[in-house]
C-alpha cells in the first residue's frame, strides 16, 4: 500500500523538466492490522468532519475505494457518482477522486465551488477555452526559481476545478498550507511536450481580472503588457464576474 505524504515547499531544490515546483514522497508502508485500524479510524473521522462541518477530505485513490461507498459520508449508494479530481503533478494524482452519493452531491458541488469562488466564473465557463497565468520565473543559467522581476504570462486551461491547498512560502504565512491552487495544463501550440503545474488561484485572478472587467472575457487582453501580478492592486473581496 502506498501512503502519500506531501513535501511541497516551493523552496525545494528539486527541479524537473516540467514547470512545477512540487515534489511528492511516496513512502511504501507495510499493511498491518495497526495501520488498518488507524486508517479506518481516520476515515470515520473524515466522514464526521464532512457531515458536521462540510470539510472536504483530500481526493482518494480510486483503486482503494469501494465504488458504492460515498467517499464523503461513508454511506452506501449503488449509484454513487465518480468524480476524478487532479490535485498535483504526479502520475498517482491522475487516479484520485471521489465517489459521491446522491445525498452529498449538492453539498459537494457547493464546497468545490466555494474553494474556487473568486475565479469560478472563469473555471466553469464552457465558452472560455483558456485563461492567462504566469510562468514560473527561473534564472536562465542556473534554473533556480527567482522571486522578483516581471512575469511572463502563458495561456493555460484547468484540468479540473478542484482546489488543493499547498504551502507557498511567497504567500501568506511561511510553512503553513496557505494557498489554494488549481492544476492546469499549458495551452501550447508550439511545443510537443505537455506542461502542467499547480497555479495559485490568486495568480489566476490577477492575470485575468482586467480581461473580465466588463463581464465578458476579452480575448484581446494580454497581461504581458501590464504585468498585473506585479502591478494590479485588488480589494480583498475581488472576484471575477462574467455575465454569461
Ligand atoms: Zn455521501
């Protein structure tokens, strides 16, 4: 059995050929009765957190889930729906998701929406094929990540509308899982290689805010001209609102 632990500080020295800044340790753990007891207790704990407070557990590996048991409340439902939710850049994350019973469905959709509230109109609009987001800034010689200077913006599309929380030491409190991210893939016409990464919601908000300012997505807008992550000052309650 595999247990995933996240070590995703952006100060990690790990660099890979993609554009992501996150690495995952996959720790093999032997299956024994103590562990199973612990996992069962933990599942029960997660079910009650969901039922009482609407706290969404992390997506689970479908291979370990019973198809007819709701991942959120633990109840049996032969017609449970299966939602695939990408939460990171590893092959393991492609197998993650939720089985959801019909009673949890509406609450689940509300929670998913509220986690991405400020960019929800952008994420969920079928007419919008891409949005802008910044490329990770790296030193051209050493490839080390850099934390200052202008951004280059590219076109991306979300792989799912699931928000995962990660630690980003450039935002909020260092060392605390503080930043909501969306897993995105680059909309790239020129390169064969498929690049995907986790992009902070706040960066997507700023990169696209001016394109949406009139309630329609302005496809002529290019954030490479005004570098909004560095220049745009938004009120704390700013969100993207589209009228269609
Ligand atoms: Zn349920």
